[in-house]
C-alpha cells in the first residue's frame, strides 16, 4: 500500500517513507506503474487524439492548424490531459493507426465526405468531434456557417468586378492544383471548401454575374507561393481577373505579392479578400472573414470530453479593410 501511495497519491506518504520506496525501486530497476496497465484499470488514458489528414508538419506550419490545436491544448492542460496527434497519410495503414491510438476520444480536423478514417473512428467506439465537416451521425460537429460567411465576403470582394475569381482549398483528397471556370461546388469532396464555394456562387449570382465564367484556382496546399503562382496565371488570362476571394489569409497574401509583380494596384484594379482575419491580414490591410479557431478548438475538446452536450456554430464576421474596393473596370465614366 505504501508503494502504491508513493506513485499514485504521494500526499498520503511521509517524505521519509517515499524516499525509501524510491531508493528501493531504483535498486531493483523498477520504473513505476505501467501507464498502459493503469489506463486499463481506470478505463481512461487521459489523452485526446487529434486526427490530421495532412503531413505531420502541417500541425506546426499551418497557422490555422496551430491556432486550432492551441485551443485543444488549453483545455487538455487545464484538465490534466495529454494530446496525441494522429497524422493520416491516405494509406491503408491509416485505419490501423486510428484503431490502435491509446486515446479517450478523437477530434478530427476537417476532411472529405468519403474519408475511410471516419469509419475507423466510428468503429473504435470512442467519442469523436469533427471540426468543419463533414457532418456525420454519431459525431459532434464544430463549425461556422461557411456558406453564409462566404456569401457576405463575396458581396464585398466582387462588388464592381466584371471578372471575379476564387482561390480555393483542395477540391478532393487527390489535392491536385486546378485552374478552371464554372466548377460545380456540389462535386467538391471537402465540405468546408464546398460550402465556401456555394457561398461565393450565391454572391456571384446576387451581383448578376455568371458563375460559369468564374475562374476557380484550387491549391494543393495552403501556401503563399502556390497562391502567387496561380494568381499570376489568372492575371495572364485573356480577360484579366479584377477580384479574387481567397479561402485563407495565407493564400490572399500570395495574391497580393503577385499583384505587385504584375503591377496590379490593389484595390484600384484588383479587389482581394482572405479568410481567418489573422495578424498578417491586419498587417497587409487585407479584408477577411474573422473566426476564432482557438475557441473552436477548445469547444471541440470540451465536447470530446463530454463537458458540453450541444455543439454550437461559432460566430463569424466580415472585416473590411483597404484590399477590397471597386476595380476601375466597373467605375462609372466621369463624363
């Protein structure tokens, strides 16, 4: 009993007794209770699993993921929980990696409708929360109304434009770079991307423009360099783009860099918006959709731990700065 108290309830053992136990343990090479055995006994690992459908470095390189994970970590730290990042590479071993993860519950970063990992999580019998989507029976969902937010941002970004475009996240798990007109949002496998495209389409149609003429550039990653390259291709089209709504601030900042190189003054000849209202957005005077990814991460963690019963849609707002305005192509003739 004294040994058990020494390792599990140290406050119930005198300092002298504790020192004797630890000295004896050191002589015997005993490292203490086995964590796996302890989790079996108590039915809890006191660890939350976070599934990222990305390369592991994404958790540290992507500003959105970093902010979201910080919210989860905050809750874990307050409750004495650990956090296990489970990277998913799109291979056959993904499901096994999920089923073998020693965690009490899962939080899943936004993924595709048909991701087999969702079946693996469901089969594990452990509670699960999905961020962004897809919505799935038996799972909790933490998200904003992406379609409504995209519509509101589109109405600001595309106002006055004649040749609008969208810089999008990947369309499906192949993550191919795409540059095409009139992409059907309903064919997109990532729910967050699909809902944002639907919202932008709503804005395009409300402004009397034709969705079939709208260029969508889908990136393979959330990367400024790739965004800049796609923007350069947009500027080289026969009918130059005069408004670009990007699905992240990083992508939008890539557009701003390309605009400087192409001598396309913003917002005089090009209206640009981003998403997430990051510090970089404020620095670059970038209009953006504001959402609190840290709060969403914290809510997902509380839901996973059973501390909240009803998931709620998080709030969002439109922050208008100097990057959006009426391009010269639609300004009334002064005469």
